[in-house]
C-alpha cells in the first residue's frame, strides 16, 4: 500500500572528506564575485523552484530526505 508522507530528516551522514572538498570547490565558485553579491537563502522564503516536501512511499518505508 502507498502513502503520501512528508519528507524529513537526513538518511545518512556525510564524510569529512566530502565536506572539505565542497568547501574548497565553493571558494573556487564564489572567488570571482564581490562579497556584496553573495546571498544565503538557506532559511528565507526566496525560492527559484520549490522542491516538494512530500512523496509517495510504501507504507512500511522510512521517508527521509
């Protein structure tokens, strides 16, 4: 049987190597921009394309995002 559930939480942790690689990559990406032109939209209502917060899952499956 299928259910429509809200996606929440994280299914696994990320390795330290992955986060260090991403920090280096991010600095490369934003390196050419002025500090005044960089915005953090993590906890704002500014959304370019809204990602759904619900999904169809089997009744006994965990619904992790």
